[in-house]
């Protein structure tokens, strides 16, 4: 199978029943993406595929051949942390850090949704004309990513600071 992960082309032989999560962790050594519940309920395994967030534990790797996959390892560039990674540090958006890779990838995927004016269930404008990035909106959109340590306030603060306006959301998404 052929993949493009974090900008690099990768060839790997694996059983076609292998999940994308297991392929990345067990075959390719991308251990930043975590296996939490292995049922798509916790979000620890969230990665970006063509800029959209998915739960990699529920995805068969064979389905994602040739598509652009970004893991937490691919967020930093030239030895510099992604702005969202810096904000997580500044706002104590993690404690044990286990959920952090999924939280980061999910937040960047969320930035893309905001850019495209995709409403959530709490959006004021369900017609998609514009989405206001309030704390309530962030909490709703990040609700698929659980943090057992309870660092939610720091996570929301970090996302809010980084994605405060649509141009920042575009920048954050572009840097991923």
C-alpha cells in the first residue's frame, strides 16, 4: 500500500484489514497518534486526512491510500511548534498529554470547518453564512475528544487564542 503521511511518501505491506491507527503506530512508527478506546468514542486517535479530521481507529488503512494524512508529528515544521501546540503549552491545555495529539489534530480540522462556514448544532446561523468561534462553539466541536485529566478549560483557551478570527483559522489549517 502507498501512503502520503506528513508530506512523505510511504510504501508498506500490511493486511488489508489493518486500521489506519495500527498501520501508523505498528508498521510505520508514528506513535504520536494514540490508541484510546479503539471504538471511535474518545478521539485520541484523531488525524487529518486531506485536512479533515477522522478517528483513525475506525478507518481501514487501505481506504486512505494516496491521500494526504497528517499526524501530530507532522504539525511542527522545521523544528518549530505549530501555533496551536505553543498555545496548548501556554494555557496548560494538557496534563498527562495522552489525548493531546488527537485534540491538536481535531482543533486544526475544526479550523477548516470554520473556514468553510460549516455550522454545528450550537451555531447561531445554521445556514452556514458565518460561524462565530465562541467558547460554546469550540466545546461543541471538540466534544468528540475526551480528556480524562479535565484540561478542557486550557484546551478551549488555547484553541480560542489561536483561532480567534477566521484569518487565524486559515493560517492554523494551512500550517498543518
